[in-house]
């Protein structure tokens, strides 16, 4: 039952992902990617990572893809030509890309063969019942304190970078704008 | 797998909801009459003929809000697991949890103040800054 | 097994009917209330006291011509109303309506699913509500809807943040994300509104903004934007946006009831009645606000979210955390006092802002 | 319900990652390329979660602290990936918007300021 559900979800997700990257209209690409990102919550839940599944939907589908959609709709009409790229189908190139893709997938799926027979997940269910608490405890009981603070610093850096790039300095300051040259 | 049963229910409910919403739209499309004329199909612009293209470019402020939302919501997602285990943290070592998050919050506040002082939240400015 | 599936099916149908059924009820109540506030009669022709008016309106919209503007993006145009309605209804999957009851020897909870991450599920869905609005405005290929949808998107993402932060306070106290767990915690302790009054008020403010209701209904400000993102929508698709708005009100109020007002808990009356009473009380506040306050100016409105509500919500959470780690026995009064202490912080903040503005003025 | 074999997760992850790489290789629109990169990050997240479950009990033997905490290592990584991915999107889209203001194009082949 769970395996069927997983496999069905997997097929749909991969199909959506492929559809997304061959889409001419970037808005459709963004929306299909949103479906993929939100849909990944299903494997996450089946893997007993409910908290991450929710965060995945909140961050990816609820914030990141929304941002992409805002940018795409915001750039407006002048950009319609710029947005919609002409997808030229060159047979040789397509073939090469397909071969590269299949090889890559096979290479990456190597570990799948490695873990094929082994079913070590049996003792895991004992941990399940309180796994959001376990996750939270793991994150905050001290072992990951440096990465947590680093994450905050990275976000601070991103904030500063965005403001420097996008916001014009207040009138009167002698700072040079970075967006105008 | 008891723990996942509620999620299955949510999935079923989600499919049912989208089905009902989509079904309503489909059924209503069958009932409504359809007599399109050119005037009717024009975009509404207070009665005059539409001027120029509708998909105009927007001030960058709108985008900036989206980006700030993304960055701050990433900060907030770190608060969630912290809040879940906070009582345990207090039991284990009284001040550890609050100091840990205090530093996190402090860094966040630095960013907030910087963004604010640069006028990113100042929407009156946006009028001039198209 | 079969019985369980049957019960589940009945529950799903009941919840769907409840949400859909609430829409005409709310429309009627709102029209009557606003009429009372303005000393008019309100609907009174269709049916006794006009109670059938919303149903007549619904039928009318159902049979209306469905106009799709030329140059509209057809697929997105059709998807948008569905995308804006589904999240509002799906939120009800985790709302507990009442205590578990015994049906045919089975213990059945009066909720669809008690997720162990219920609160995050609510947040996730409310963050998905933006799509319907952006897509609806964009696909119409018309200026007013696009302007309205951009405003609406900016507004919804801005108020999403403080909304999420205000939920952290209750989470900190109860230590569980499960909605049923939250209600049970409140039954054995106190209602969280008593311990987190500021968070509750902030939550309601953000809820009003999230659902695009007056006085925060800037995306559909008639005097500026005609009807906002759904200007080009007609017939039943328009009705869908309308229903989505009311469904969102019901669901966000239900969340507030569950998280802050103790859900189904209460004396004498049956639990489900308590839930409904609290729900309608909050919905009444929504309508009262609409009748009382004029619309805000857009820049003030965005500043309210970023410069007032967000710092206030963060301060309220952090002060609560500070109180919890004090070496004194935990008392609800202390937590509440700390939460209210945020108000003092805000006054200080306000003074600083004033001082800064004066400084800037003197310089310029 | 039987547990899903870890191999299924790894294969899904590999497929999504490969699609992401292809997206980066065959597209020239900066926004689409960016979305494809996000897809790759998601594929990695999935692998992290799956391997966390797979290796869970093993990690317990190595660690000193409680077993629950150790078993969550893979999942903890995902939240950091989320944070970094979000920061990357914020800065990246800012670059794209700034770029668009200058050059009126999103084609990465035409953006060769850094080349000489």
C-alpha cells in the first residue's frame, strides 16, 4: 500500500519535473516545479519526516516558488520575449542530453543497488511516535549550535546582499548605486 | 504505520476538496450561457478601450517584499523546532535554550535593522522609485 | 475496517458541507449586521427575513454567463479560483470540532486527522493561499486585476510572517504541534488567550489581513482598483473567489479558536456547541471591524506589518521564553504579564521611531 | 503497510537530480536554470531523509548521546539545506532582477560581462 503510493507519487513527480524543464513559458515551469516541491512532502511523510515535510511545503511551495512567480509576473510585458525562450530541438543535442541524463541517473542510483537487499529500518519504528520532538531535540540540544548560528549569519548576509543590490540608497547619501552604472 | 494514517486522510480530503472545487467550476461552465461579443471580452478599463499592454512592469518594492518574506520565514522555521523542545531545554540546563535562540535572534535583528534603515520597508518611497 | 472507512467518508462529507454551508450563512449574517450598523434593513425580500437571499444570489451566479477576457491565459484563468478555494477548505482537515464520541463501538474523534504537525499544516496551507490571487490577477491580462493581485500578494506574504510568529508563543507553552494536543493542553491548564493575550490580538489582526478583509481589504479597494484581482471574473468563477474568502475567514477563525480559545472546551453545553459559539464570536469581530474602520493607506499598511507587528510578535515570543526559564514556579499570570510587557516594548519602540523621524527632519 | 525500501527513495532522488542537471544544461533562461538547481537541492534533501532512516540505528551505535538524537542527523542536514537554498534563491533572484534591468534579457548566453 505504502509502496504503491510512493511509486505513484514518484512517477508523477518525475513527470512533472520533466514537463517543467521542457516548458517554454517560465510561469508554467515555476508552477510545475511548485507541484514537485510540494509533492515531495509525500515521500518525506512516508519516511517519517513529517516536520520536514511541512517545512518543505512552507519554504519551497509557500515562499520560494511564490517568489519566482512574483518575479516572472512582475517583469511584465517587455520581457515576454525575454522570458519565453525558443526551445530549439536539435536531434543530436537532444540525444546527447538524454544519454547524459540516463547515465547520470544510473550513476546516482548506484547506492540504490547497494542498499537494495538490506532492510535495516526495522528498529526505526520504535523512534517514530515522537519523531518531531526527536528532530527538534537533535537540532537544539547543543551538537548543532554552530551550524544553527551560521544559518542565521548566512541569512543575514543574504539580506544585506539583496538590499545592496536592489534598494537605492536614500537621497543625499554619497554612496554609489550598484544597480545603475 | 499508525502515525501516518492521519496523513492518508489528509491526502484523501485534499483530493476530495480539489475535486469538489473543480467539479463546481466544470458544472457551472455547462449551465452558464455563452454569447461572447468583442466588447464583452475586452479587458475592463472603466469603459474606455484598453490602453497599452496590461502586463506592466512593477516597482521593485513588490519583489523586495517577497524576498524579505522568504528570508524571514527561513528564520522562523528555525524557531519552530526550538519552541517544541524549549521546555525540555529548560529542564536540562536552564539558560541554554534561551541563550542559543538569543544569539540567533540577535543576528536576525541586526539584519532587520539594516534592512529597515536602508528604507526597504518604506513604501511611500516606492512612489518616486518606479 | 469497513465501518472505519464509512465513518471517515461521512466525516469528510460533513466537513465539506460545513465549510460550504457556512458561506451563505456568513453572507446573510454579514449583510444583516452591516445593515444594522448602518441603520438599514438589509436583505428582506427573499424568504422570511431575507434568509434565502444568499442562496438566490448563488443560483443567479451559477446560471450567469461566464466571460473569459480575450488574451487571458485560459488554463491559469480556470485554475486560479480552484487554487484559491482549496487551501481554505483543506485547513479544516486538522480542526477538532469536539471531543471524541462513541459511534457503533468505535471511538471517533470529531476531527478528520490529528496530525502531529497540525499547526505547521495550517501555516503551510495559508502560505499556499497566495497562488490563487497572483494567478487570477495575472491571467486576466488586464491592469486592475494585475495591480490588485500584486498588492494582494505583497500584503499576504507580509502578514504571513507575524501570523506564523504569533503561533510560536502557544507552541512554546504547550510544546505540541498537534491541534488536538493543543486543546487538551488548554483543558488541563488555561486557555492560551489568557497567557498570550498580545499574541492573540496580533493573530487576529494578521488573520484579517490574510483574508483580505476590511479594514485591510486594499487588494479589492473599490475606489482604487475596481474589484482587485477578480475584476475580470464573472459568473460562478467570481462566486468561487467569494466563497474562498468566506471559507478562509471560517478556517482562520477556527484555528484561532483551537489555538487560543481552548477549542471545544467549556462548561455545561456540549463541546461542539462551545466550538461553534466561539467560532461565531470571532467571525462577529471580523464583521464588526469591517463596519467600524475605514481602509488603511497602502504604505501605512505595509509598515504596520513590517515595522510593528513583526517586531511585536518576535518580542512577545522571546519574552515568553525568558519567563519560562526563570527559576520560579511557573504561573500563568507571570506569563501573561510578560506577554503584555511587550506593549511597553512597543511604546518604547514608537518613541524611538518618533525621535528618529524628528532627527531626520532636523537634518533635512 | 510495509516499509518502503530505501532503494526506491534513492532512485527517485537520482531521477530528480538528473532532471535538474538536464534542465541546467539544456535551458538558457536564467529563471528556469535557477529552478532546476532548486530541483537538484530537493533531490539531495530526499536522499538525506531516506538515508537518515536507513542508517538510523547504525548511527546510534556510534554516537555518545541519546539514540533518538543521533538517528536524526540526516534530517537535521535538510533544514540547513533549506536555509542555504532559500538564501541562494533570494540573492540569485536579486541578481536576475538587477540583470534584467540592465540588459533586458534573461538569456544566460548573452550575459557575458565577466568574460573578456
